[in-house]
């Protein structure tokens, strides 16, 4: 059994048992704007460093054997931000996708997307399609970036698709189960996250993976996303491993 130890001031020493990792970790990338403002920088500088932190954490998750990593990069509500900020986030996503297209086959990392891709510009949509096509040929760790994603929006989309199948006569309303509804979601085929991490000090879901997080363990930290390190990830995983998951049983 491989263990990693650390001690942070004010916190008990902890350890990660690498033979008992969560299979799926979800992260809300929060705190980029405040990180930048604290340094007298424009908010966009925080997103740039946040994108680097994502690279580091995604690579590390792959290295330690996390099967699925899902991150909330842009919500359906984030379009309300200033145009320049939205533009920066979109160009960071574009750069990441271009890099991924060059490296995912070599690294055997699948890159998927959740959300309504309709409002994205044509170039970004093309890159998303390209990443999806490459991922279809791969088997490795799956990294999923949520763009123009909203949990309620996802559920409404799924309900609409199911209703259309009912109208087409391929399924009957009474046949719907939790399992079959799962197949209508953007996350079809992906196991639910066991651990949801939210850096940035807020303690809410903000419309992220509402259906999928029914039994997730939540880990909140004041650390801002650009400052999130492998040690922070260890801390989150160790906290998860100390929890007693009962799923409604005793
Ligand atoms: C939330 O922090 C962060 C976002 C809305 C954008 C996240 C996007 C990236 C890190 C860039 C690209 C992502 C990838 C995956 C390559 P905030 O701005 O709401 O922070 P605040 O609460 O401090 O204002």
C-alpha cells in the first residue's frame, strides 16, 4: 500500500491511501478572479494561472490513476461576465484543446466535454468534435471539461430527449428508471463522482452536476484555484478517505 504523508500548520497530519482512490473526482475551478485581484492584476491573469493549475492537477490525476476528472470551467451563467473575460476564458480553452489534440493519443488521455456546445464559436466547436473523435479511439483516463454547463439545463435537456423518444414510440414513460435517465445526461456512461472539490471558500454547488453528486462527498477549501497544488489534492482525497460513506444504510 502506497501512502503519502503531510502536515500543514493547524491541521492534523493525514495520509492518502493510493490503493483506495476515488474513481471520479469533480472540481469547481473557483477563485481565479480573487487570486488576481489580491495581486493587483486583471481577473484574466487569474484565469491564465488557473488554466496552468488545471494542467498540473489533470496530469497528476492521470499519473496516480484517477479514472475520471470533471471540471467546471464555464457555466451557463458565466456569459454574464465582461466580454474581455469571456474572451480570455474561451482562448485559454482553445489553447488547451489544441495542445490536447497533439498529445492525448501519446498520453492515452481522453478529453470530453459536457454542456451545450451550441453557443460556442465554430472554431471551438470544431476542436471539441476533434477531441471527442480522438477520445473515441482511446481507453485511458478521462478528463471532462464542462463548458456552457448548468446542472438544471442538463436535466431539462435529458428530460426533453426522453420525451422525444416517448413521442417517437421507442420507449414508454413508465419504463424510465434512474439508470435509464442517466443515459440521457451529458455524463452518460460516466460513473458519478465520489468526491467533489470546491476551492475558493464558497460552500455551494452552483448548479454543477446536480444529478451526479447525489452521493458525492464534498470537500471545501479556502485555497483559491490558482494556488491549488498536488498537496491540496492529497488533502482532499485524504479527507474523502476518512469519511464513512453509508448511502442511506446504517
Ligand atoms: C471561476 O473563478 C473560474 C472561471 C469562471 C473560469 C475557469 C476557467 C479557466 C481556469 C480557464 C480555462 C480552463 C481550462 C480547463 C483549460 P472566478 O473568476 O469566479 O473567481 P472569483 O470567484 O474569485 O471571482
